[in-house]
């Protein structure tokens, strides 16, 4: 996949928001179900093994949907999505972290999240 402009990445993020919101919800359900399935785990109203398997399958589908756009899903918890881009001739990743209201961060490709900076 190619590089995103900042405008394209913001547009793609807006389109992906319902998918990302569903990932967060299904991730929470999967975690609760997994805990309930462990020895001594508390029962849950969400169900059991079949529901956990369904949640895991749905997470896989949602994550694939994100990655098919050219965005990179870097982390599931917290949810972290990077959009490959070029900023002033330098390869960067436009960086969205769960809880961010919009796409306002980037980091150099070689630095990773530790080098995250606010877009000007």
C-alpha cells in the first residue's frame, strides 16, 4: 500500500472509527469471557467458550478490515493505529492512540512510539 497524506489519513480514520469502536467493545467482551473460562474464573453473563471463540473471530475480522486500508494496527490494548506517510521528505507514521479525539501525532518510522510528536 502507498503512503497517506495527512488529509487522507484523517479521512480514513474517520471512516474507521466505527470499526475501531467495535474492536474496543469486542476486545472487552473477549477479555471477560477468557477470564471466565480460566480455572476459578467468575461466571459471566456473556456466555462461555462458544462466545469467546466468536469474539476472537470477530476481532480477527475487524483487525483485517483496518489493515486492508493500508493502516498498520500496532497494538490491540491500547488500540494503536499508524498511517504510513511522508512529512517534509521524511518517512513517518501518523499515529492514533485509543482515546485520541483525532489524528494529531506522528513519529519517525525508525523511532517508534517513544519518538511520538504532536503534528503542527
